[in-house]
C-alpha cells in the first residue's frame, strides 16, 4: 500500500530537474564551486552531475578520485539519463578528475 501512495501521479506534470549542488565542505570551511560543478566531502574533492532516470526522477552521478583512480558512481540500481548539457558537465568532471589522479 505504501508503494502506491508514493508513486508519481500520471496527471501531475513532471518537475524540471534541478542542479545538484554539493553542500558539504572540508573541515577548514573552504569551498570550491567552479560553476557549481564540484566541491568537497571531507577532504575529498567530488563532482556531482544532476541527471535523471528512465522515469524522469532526479538522480545524480558522482565523480571522485580515490588513490589516483577516477571513480564514477551512478544512481544505485538505476540508469542515468543525461541531457547534452549534463553530458558536457560529466565530460568536464571526468577530465578534471583524470588530471587530479595523475598528480
């Protein structure tokens, strides 16, 4: 019964996707949001890219660097659907993460 109440109504127009913003910051309080594309979780720089799934729910892709490796985290058990603008953000995030991983 709970699932039926939480299902989206076909009569309600889908809400436009909003940009995912990173809210956490490193302990020293500094934040780096070049174009609101990335920020920090703890000491780790991450990039978050808003996307959707196949039924138009808001989701997020996360890119981070772990021990000189680039990690791409998608929505758990979901498919990420990206617009051309979101794809450009993902491309930029992967490029920046690759440069960071090479250092």
